[in-house]
C-alpha cells in the first residue's frame, strides 16, 4: 500500500502536501486573545479538533493567547514551523510573509484581503507577494485564504466559523474552493448527508498555490478517493488540466460547481467565435474536456461523487445519449426523474421485448412503458430484487435508477434492502443509483453507508447523471506554442494571407486572386465567373459590415462596377481608408455552410468551435466547443452535437455532405494552436462550404487575428 501523503507518524514528510496539509508544527501569526475575533478562531479550532502537532501562537503584545504561551515573533520560535497562518491585517501580513520567507518557513497562508480585488493599490501588494515567492521559494496559499483542514490528521487550521462544528465527518473527498465560506458549508451539509472528507482548502486569490497544484499534491494519497472543486474562475487552468489528466488516469473522480453560468458572451469579440464562445461556454468545454463532471445544483455537488466513482470517464464518447432505466414503486416520483433527465437531453430508455420477457419470467409484472413501474408490489423484497437483477444485466441500458416511495420513510430497512443487496451482491452489473421521494433520512443514511449513490431531489439525481456522462477522457497535455512576447501588439492578416496560413495547416479554400485597383485596373482574362469580390486589406477585417463585399459577379463589366461600388462603400464607412486591392474568388455552392472558429481564451488557452455558418450564426447559437488541438474522433463528436449538421447527413433523402472532410478541416483549424512560427489569437473560417460526400469542403472566407 502507498504511504499516505497525509502522514500520522512522527517522521515529517517535507513535500508540499506535508507542509501544507499535514504540518507537524504551525505558527499562528497575529493570533488574538479575544475569542470573539476571527484571529482567535484557528487556535480554538485546532485545540477543539485535537491536533497533535506543535502550535505556536504569535502576538507581539501578549505573553499568553487564550491561556497558551505566546511568542513575540516567528523569529523567536524554537523551530522553523512547517506552516505559518498569517492572521494580521493586510500590510502587516506582507511584512510577516517576508519574515517567514527569510527564516525558511516552507508555506504560509494569508488570511487578509485587500489585494488585486481592491484596485491598483491591492494589485501592487499582490505583486509584492509574488516577488517574495519568486525570490525566496516560500509557497503561499491565498491571500483571502480561510485556511486548510485535514480531517484525518485532526488539523483545523482555518478561520472559518463553521469549523466550530464538532466531530467533522471523515471520508475520502478532498475539497478545494475559491470561496472560503463554502468549505464550512460543505462540511455542515455533508455531515447531514453522511458525506465525509479527507481535507478541505480555501485557495483564495491563488497568487501562488492554485486549485490544480494543491489537488495534484494529494493524488498519491490512498485516503483521497475523489475531489470536489468550487470554482469562481479558471485561474491557472494549465495546472488544473494537468491535475485532471492525472486524476482521470488514477480513476479518482472530480466534480466541479462553477459560478458564472449567467455571464454574457464577450461583447468585444472580433468574430462570431468570440461572441458565441462566452466565458461560461468555454469553462464548460474546458471542464468536460478535462474529465471533470460539472454540476448545476449544490445538492448534486454534494451527492454526485459516489455515482461518478461507478461511472468511469469513457475512453471514447458515444454519439448516442446515455441509456437510463428507471424502476419504481411510485409512478409520480419516477416521472419527476424522467422529466428532469429530459430537460438535460437524456431520455429514459424503453426496455426491450427481451427484457420484458425476462421480467415476466422472474415473476415481475409491469406495463409496457418506459418506466418500469412495479406499483405497490415493488415494496416486496423479491419483486424489486428480481427487477433490479434483470434491468442491471440488460444490454440496452448504461445505468439503472431505483425510485423509492413512501415506504422509505416508514420502513426504511425494507425499502432500501433490495437496492443495497443488488449493489453489493452484483457489483459487476450496471451502475445503480437511487432517488428517495419522501424525506427519509434513515433510508438515505443506509444507502450512503452501503456505497449506493443516492439523491434527495429529482434535480440532483438528473444533474449528477448528466454530468457523469458528459465527461470526456482527457488526453495528454498538448504541445501548444505560446510566445507571450509576440502578444505585445495584435493585428489581422488580409484574406489572402489568411488563406496561406490555412493552407499550411490543411484547410482548402476556393481559388482566390488579389487585384491592384489603384489607377488603371487590369482585369485578368482567365477568371472563372461567377465571382465574389471583396475589399482586401488587413485594416478591414469585417468586410460585409462596411459594404466591402459584392457577390454573383458574372463578367468583366460587372466586376469593374463592383470594384467601384466597394471603393465608395468602404471609403464612406472607414475613415481615411483608400482602396488599393480587392480579392476576387470563384463562387462555390455546397450542400451546407458551417463555421469553424479558433480562439486563444485568456483563461483556458486555445479552443476550437464548430457552428452553423453564414451571417445568422450568432442568432442560432448552434455550436460545439472543444479545447484545441482536437483529435479526429473529437471533431466527429463536435459534428454530431451541432443540430444543423443533421441536414448534411442525408436528411430526408438528400445528398450526404462530406462529413469526413469536415472533421479533417476542424482538426486542421485546431492545429493553429501548435504553430511555432506565428501566434494565432483568433481565427474564423466562415463559411466553409460542405460539398457532396467524397468531394471535400472549401473555405470561402477567413478572418485571422495574430499576435505581433
């Protein structure tokens, strides 16, 4: 068995996990003697929890703190502590951090606020903290960090008032939260549900230590079985992604509750991709792409981990919806689950004729509906047990949900015993979850103790199921070109230069030619009409918006007229602009139009998007997002997610579009992330014409924004 990184023995492990989460000695810098003050809580909570390490209260104005010997400064201590919790006001906290760093304290938590969230003065303080970290090597948790709790080590190094709670529930979940108050809320709510924790950390502003790095430090601990992340933002997403990849490989599930679902799309986006891929859309794609289950409800956040542990992250995401069976003794209760699953685009699967026959052979009589409603007969042990055995071995399902009715409250042992026995006696069968309709704490407690995923509301049940099946197995961290020095200024490529770049990564485009239009215009004789004519300038990226595009040009006379019209339009709409070149491009008709977009998101890095194409893209908001670069399999998944793509798949007898070529084009655009000689900040190919199967795809417009 691996040695726990949260050791209980006498030999201290000086790894990050040891000094942060399992220190043998802690200093409380600025500890207060007034029990009513926040700075007094850590000492009270540590003593109440029964921590067996050394604790050194530091207060320059007192000989004792809460009845214990106090020290004037951290330099007066007989040892260099493993962990310093700095409880002083903001400016004094930085001075205390400097002193800790000079003495060689390996890690410090800063409680104080007043850093980047408070404007320019706070940003300067934060910069000073970063400089101390860089110069000395000390690791910092916070600022605005309410501390750490190691339940197994009985360490409550926190100022969170909720940890006055006695007898903290012990379990395998490790919590990392941007919100300090949430770690206390989760402990109290978890205790009521029988959910136990291995550790909880309030990360604060993540000036140094981040959610990803802290969680990664616990991955080898056998006592940590899963992770809960309460996220307000995605700072340090690279470290979070690295942790998630390792967690998925080790089979340790991760669930996240992230704020920000209501945020608007980026108003200053330079393309449809930016407007469609709002902050929360990108966060959602990032979390799912990292194998992290993102839930929408607080109940699901607390209750989903047991289910996630039984539904492994799929190695290959199926294009079909999850197949769920619902068996119940109460039709109304089951209907609530069915309704909530439907809201989340998951259908309850109708049992096959063979499954109905097996149920009948087992003595289970049910109607021919999607819900396997046992009625009151299901309250008998043998009926529910037989139904579960049949459904959990049926090939048409991925998961079985058992819905328990009123008997769960008044006869909890009888109501849940067949569910418990089915889960424990046949673990090799399909995963089993339970929704308990009445308020039945004892029934839920029995299910939780038996390791059966169980839910108090139909919303949390459906939310957890949807989140579990939405995860994707994360790939290794790609080699993404990222030259920060090239981002000091930005600019656009003209359309011909954009096509050159797209050709380099493998995206075909319709034949295009640049024509000089200053002075006498020389029209080539070999043009293939009809043509599209466009203003060609890096200074006019949005050509249609300024009247810089003319379509359906059929001869030389129309071409000359189109050039003059574009000249007049753009001059009128773009101050000081003088038309020098136009692009002429052979018009191509396809079976459908799509948009392939790419963007370097400020938080998560490169992403790729597929959407229905044309000028109404933002209205329909029909799109799929992934972290870039993507595999061909991921590109095909994206195609299956966009509703408009169904029209390209032989809909109602029409010709089938070249889906394979479209997948190749998505992969090619996503590979802009790996280009080492240029930093592409944003790119959009819209529209891409999808031709008949076997004929490929063709780009007929492109926008590329680069870092210079």
